[in-house]
C-alpha cells in the first residue's frame, strides 16, 4: 500500500490524522478513498491540491499512477509566477 502524507492544514479535516496507508492506484482513486474516510476533506480535494509522488510534484494529476510502495504527499496548490 502507498504511504499518504497530508501537509499543511489538511489534517484539520481528518481529525488530526495526517498519514495513511492506502491501496490507491491513481490520484483520482486516492482522492475518492480519502473523501470516503473523511467527508470534510472532500471540498478541499475538489478545489485542487498539488500531489508529490515519490518526490515528483504534479498538479491536476487525476490519472497519475501510484505504485504500491510509493510515498504520496498532498499539499496546497502551487501558484505560478
């Protein structure tokens, strides 16, 4: 299972839980699993987050693959400039 880490203020929507081990194969599936476990997190997942999979940062990466041994960090969307 992939190891998932919530960064920043996201843990306030999960009752303080910031790390999960989930069997998600894509970012879309990961977001669905997190929404099912923590419905108060759902609007924040929908508004867009940056996702780092094994150190590579993606934005709007719904279909990016997640390997079983991956470490995935969810962080606030990164603004361009």
